[in-house]
């Protein structure tokens, strides 16, 4: 998929665990894991906004387009 999710990178930069992020944004730890692995087909803007608020980042810090070539 040409969209890469860099959530694991941002969590590492902020020295935060998936469990803490899940608790702070109100989703399950399993859903955070699915987001980190890129195995989701979509994300609600509300969830993305919460992640950005907690990690103090922009959506572009979490999502990256990689050309399929």
C-alpha cells in the first residue's frame, strides 16, 4: 500500500507505549497495534486528531505516501 503509517516512530520519539496512547485516546490497544502495522483501511479524523493531540504532532508526521514504483 502506498500509504505508510509511522505511528511506531512517533511513539518512540515521544517515549510512549501503545498501551498509554490507547488509554489516552480511548481506543483499544489492539486497534493501536493494527494502526501501527498499517493493517487498517481507514481511520476516523476524530481518532487521528486525538492521536496528534496526545503525541503533539501533525497528521503528516504519522502518514506518509510512498510511490509504488
